[in-house]
């Protein structure tokens, strides 16, 4: 913690303050710093405030207290969680299976065990769990935001799915953004984040895929051992060995089952369309923004496993090591934002990064005769050695870019605009904001599905997800959504598990586009704070309505078709015995008391072939939606519809609840690039104008 004399030496006045370092804040930092680099500035014009730590320590080494030693590697793990797992909490975020003494030496199956959250010490750890009304939300806390905790799956929606998701929540015939406006920005993000599949670098793709589609690690009849050796020697051994390893058995089984479903659809399209509404299926390897060579090192036992055993949310202790002069630098396996966007922004020498800096309020100080208007941002500087003894710091800036994420940007704006100003108790911290601030929040149509397969899908310790299957329902997306209470688009992704699990249970994340993509809103509480309220999802006459209803209905159709096709030709007696072992199992992780789940049927063990859990999400979106609470480029609107000078939103809050049945990271970054292409020159232009006037 800095003393007063050290604090006095620190720069506290900036042109622009960016609150948050996730995909939106990191894009904003780089594009703004690039613009400022072309001008002559005395001090660093941009300050990035991040409440969490710089976990790998590569961008803030000079600011690290000498009393704090960064562990190598820096994270805890799922099996032995400690204070590093949770943001300022007294228990771990997700919990771990405790087991049942009656199981004796049987493999621990999470669904048969007892669930518990272990107590931990309060600390600025990596994952924040937010329990809201009818919804549990998980967000990251660290330099790079969500890029430090997500599974690195980088997905881009189709044009149809994007345009359906970006409808005006009040006027469905109006689009807030069109896909064609973001095409170039998606490409820009791709060049920086470099998402790839595990087989992207293989030259002989047809032969490789043929080999990978086998259901085990045995050699298929269509490719000889000699050919495999030749492929390994000439077409990137690491890539091929990753996909063929025991850790990715679930990936190969998933793709094989999806292929079987796709073939059945082609054989009898009318049946699938009439019975399930399914009109198209596409299975593929997922693109992930990570270093596959590090995965290969884990598989070959050159590194302790982390990515290959499904760890992600607490950070992956998988890394590459680089010698830089006399220093050794570690880089995490993830292409996290501290390795690209933020590193490039800092290299411009226009950026000051302050971690462990939690923003408490934002205050607009009106202009006086001698001074222009200025923003004062109140920050709690966290001491990680004594988290209850923070230090208050006040920063000033001409502009503020809110990039605190969908769970905190709208909340901070609302609390600041409804609380006394830090310098004048007769006025509020911010002027009255648009009534749309805090509205139109959604959770990306997320739900989790557990499938009980009729064949082994994983070793007991699991492996990371890396495959997906896209479903399309109906011929016209909007018409299907209007007529069927179901999402016309659904994506199923193999989801990694970290607990010891039955070898026949497969976990997946599913995403969809609901009729009302963003029904949540932030509501004022009795203490003056604002918290998320999300409507309840209700089952009526065999269908689900409200909240998550559309996504659930579609998911059940997709899973039922999947089950039907993949149990055909199985030994019925053997399958019944296997299914009976899991009669009444509870499926995915029980993350909170308001988590909802539904079984397709309780009629027999066979019908408990899959389980769907909802009421939780790692993909919060909305709250300051573009074209509603903000203008078309993220400028925040006031109560009368004018923009609030110098106040911007650049993060997932701009997106109306869904990114088109895809993980949101790529779209959030592309929207941020789109907005900053307009905003960055504007902010630097203001400085140039004032300089000219002064001269």
C-alpha cells in the first residue's frame, strides 16, 4: 500500500479514465492510446482502473509491493481451492463434491456425492459470484477481465443469428446494429486474439479428421500406423497428438454422435422438421484463443495438467516460459488480454494501469468560471495483505469510459446518478440518466445440459471442451421464434468438468436466442444500491415461458433428437442397466438455491437420459444497450435524450442480452472496435481543439 508521500508523486489527473479491463476496456485502451501516441502529451493521458490483480504480473511489475510474492504459476485449482478462487468472499465460488462414505472406494461421481462450498479467506480473488433474483452470475476479477477465467472458446454468430439477437427490445422490427457493420471489426479482433482449433495447422485435414472421428484412441481401419507417423512428422505433431489423446475422448465421441445425428437428418428431414423443428445441424471443432503447444506439453507429461483436466474459471496453471534478458517471464496458456490488447496499449507509453483499484462512484463536477467540467472517480485501493484496510484515492479526468462489465457498469452509473456528489451534497454524482440505463439485461440464452451417454466419453478426470454442434430450427428464424416459443438457433458446446465424474456423463453448455432476449433490469434496493432482477421461468402445459423459456424448449428438442438417434441399435438391456444406475441423478453443478433444473420426464430411467439446468450464466449482457441507454457508439444518454458529455460505455452492457447463440467475447470485442473507431478520434480531437484555443 502506498503511503501519502508516494501517493502525492503519482499522477492523478488524466484525459480519460477507463473503468475495467475486460474485452471492452482493453479494446478501448489500445485504440485510444494509439490515437494519443500521434499527439504530444506531457503526462500519460489514459488511466485504466482494474479492481482485480495482474495475475501473471507482466504489466505492473513496477507497482507490485515487495512484500507480495507472485506464486508460480499464480492460480489455485478446483480440487484444492483457496482464497485466490473468489473475489472478496468467504467461500469458494463453485463448490466441490464431498463424496459419500457409502461409496467406499468407488470413483466419485459428482451427481451422487454431497455438494459443499469450502470456507476460504477473504481476498481479491479471480471469480465473483453474484446471487441475483432468479439468476446466478459469475464474472472475472483481474487484469484482462473475463479473458482470465473463460474457457477461451471464441465464437462468431451467423449474420441471421446476430441480426435476430440485435433487435430493439421494444420494437422487434428495428435492428440496433446490423451484422454487416461489424464484419471488418470481427476480422480485426480475430487477427489479435488468434483463435484456432486443435487441427487448424494440419495440412492433410481430410485424413486427420477421418482419424479423429474414431470413438477411442485405437487406430481406425482407414488409416495405418505408418500413415499416422508420417502425419505426425510432416503435419504438426502437436496438433494431431492433442486431438487423438485420451484427454479428448469426449471431443471425439461428441463429434461422432453429432455426425450420426446430422446423417439421420439428411436421411429423413421431414421427420426431424415435424417432430423436433430441426432443419440443419453442423458439428465442428471449436476455435479457442489458447496456445495448443502448451496443451500438448500437458498431454506428453512435460507439464502438470491444468487445461487438460478441465480447469478454467480459477485460471489455468498451464503456461509458456520466455527468457527476457535476465528475467524469466511466464505467459498463461490463454491468449488473455494482458498478452495482446493491453500489452500493445502499454507499449505506446500513453497508458497507466492501476490494479486492485475498485471504483466506488463517478462524479461529474460542473464547470465554473475558471474551470471546465471534470469527472472525479472515487477508488478504493485494495491492499491484498489486509483487504479490510483499503485506501481512498480520487482521480480526475475529462472523460470516463465505463467498461466494468454488464454486472457493474449499469449499477455504478445508476448508483452514482442517485447518490450525492462527492463535492456538493445538494446534487447527484451524475446527472439524471436515460430511463433505459439498467434495462434490457439478458444472459445469452445459457443453460447447461448433462447427458448420460451409452458409451464412455471421458477418463474419470475429464478433459477440456473443444467441439460444438449448431442447430437451426424452422426455415424463417423470426417466424419460428414467434410461432414456437423456441429459439431458432441453438449451439451445444462440450463443457469441461473438474470433478471426478462417471465416464458415461457428458456435460455441455447450450446457448440460444429468446423472444425476449433481455428481460432483466437493475432495481434500486433499500440501501440505495442497485441489483439485478430477472423474471422467473415458468413451465406451462409442457412448455417453458418467460425468462429462459425459448432456449429451454429448443434445447429439449435438440437433446431428445440426439438421444433418440444415438441409442438406436444399442443393446437395450445393457443400456437400461446403465441408465438405472443413475435414476434420479441431479445433473450439473448446483450453483445456488435459485438454480432451476428440469428433467424431460420422470416416467422411467431411460427418460432421465439428460438433465437441463438453467438460472445461471457466465455470459451477462446488457444494461446500457446501444441505441437505447447509449447512442449508436456508446455515448451515454441523459434523461432528456441528449448525450452526457465525456461519458461512454464500451463493454458487454451495450449488447441486448444475446450474441446470437455464441459465446460473447468475440462480439463484445468487435462492438468495442466499432465504437472506438468513432470515439477515439473524437476524444483526442477535443484535446487538440483545446490546445489550439490555448495557443
